[in-house]
């Protein structure tokens, strides 16, 4: 699973990427048009999970494996209002289409040495402008697709009526500046939409990148409220989660040894890095959950989509387990903890379950798969 970190130029995208990944990419400010040739930078990030920490303390395994997601840093998009070359947006949009979700970094910090492409710091305006660019990108794609269908029909090649109706429906919504994630589609239409990878249907997370002095500011809370109001009032679909962080501080924390990082957080009166929350929110935005396998060799979190059946979940470990699936011996993490972290006590209390192939695995299940091949 991968997420692209994007937004307008000079919003702190690379700073956020460095904070997430612990990398030290250069964070020079530049015009988007000058950055068109820069390659994407990927980084794999562990999803912090206190449950894995607890299970590792219990089993003292040789290896502990957390769930991970991939983040990609790339120069941001621009708007015609900023006087930039919006043809560059096509490159960003193509990268978004190849990702599973968007982390939209929105500038909420003041810094006279770093120019804002729209001339001033205004997070709500930036969010609305970004959404408009996604909608415009989808509209341009739909118009080209419809034009191509008409061209094929003139050449005597029959086109699918269902596809034409779907595109017409999308075009009508996009021309009204409505995000496609806010339009109701039936199952057949959703299936037809998958190859198109529409931008405005992508899961989105908004990151408000703030000044250190604004960590507990009412101004930032108002920004957050106004952004949520925008999505409610304009009908732009599901309100995306809004994560507030100071990218500069978070990058410093990520590059400190763990003991120094803890002391730094304590001095700031912060319980944990905001990056931890962003990782967890990213995981949830992708519709992902974790189940666990435990033992002295390894304690591990396995990533699956919500509502995945037990036999499908088994394939994450090995295809032989899926093929020879017999049952899943399952214990909920909370039941394990409440039973004194004892599998014997769990079984004595009747909290261990034997589940079949079609059992929908729940987040936090500790599973031992039985199989025969």
C-alpha cells in the first residue's frame, strides 16, 4: 500500500516525508515548474502499534515485525492562479492514480523567506483550490474519453452503452464542480470506474503544517473547523481526517536517538510524535486492519483489508496455508490482555474461538492457522 504526499509548492511536503521516514531529503524551496524532472522519493514506514509492543514484551521473540505502508514524496501541484505551468500537474496526477491514497499537506505556517505560490497563507483557500484541481483533472480525462468514444463510433466501432452512460454521469457531476466521491454509484458503475482511477475518488488525508508557536492555537483549530465545514457545505464527499502537526519539529524528532526524542517530546509536553497519528490515520484511510501471529521466533502484524475472510487472510502468510486451510484458532487481543496475557487463561475462560473459512477477521485478532497440504 502506498500514499503520495502532495499539495502546493512550499507547503512542507518533503519536511513531512522526512519526518515520517527518517530520511534527510533536501527541503529547498523552488518553483514547481522547475521541479518537473525530479523523481519521486519512496520511503517505507512502520505503523506504530502499542499492541505489537506489548506482545513482544510478553513473548520476547527473535524478531518483531510491524505493519508498514509506503509514502512517496514528489513536487506538488500548481494552479493557473499561481501563474505556474499546470501541465506539470499531469505528472503528479499520474502518480496519484498509481497510489492508494493522498496525503495533502496544507501550509499553515508563516515564513517570509519561503514564498507561498498563491501569495499568502490561507489553508482553507488552499484546500478548496486543491480539490478544484482534482475535479478539473477528472473532467479533462472524462472529456477526452468521451471524445475518443465518439471518434471510435464514427469509425463504425460500437462502444458499450453502460460505459457511455457512466462517463456522462461523471461529466455532469464534475461540470458542477462536485467530487466523484460524493456521487452515488451502483455496484456495476463502481466496477466500470476502477480502470479509470478517478482522482476525486481517492481517499484523502489533510495535514495542516503549522508553526511551532501554534501547537495549541485557537487559530489552527479554526482552520480545521473551516476545512471540515467546506467539505460539509459543498458536498465534496466524505470529510477527510485532518491531522495537525509542525513538520519542522517532527523532522527533528525523527532524526534524534529514541531516548533524546522522548526527552524532547516531554519538554514540549507532547505524548507522542504527530507522525504516529498520521501513520495510523493513513492505515485507517486505506481501509486496512492488522491481525497478529505470535511466538518465540516472531511477533508480527499482518496487513489485510477490513472484512477479509480468514482463508484469504491466511494467504498473507503463505499460499499453502490458504490452500490447506482447516480452521483459524482466534483470540481477540483485548481478551488476551484481560486474561493476564495467558493463552491458558483465555482458553479456560472460553474466549478462544475456532473460526472457519468465511470468518471476517477483526482488527487485533491473534490467529494460529491450522492447515494441511
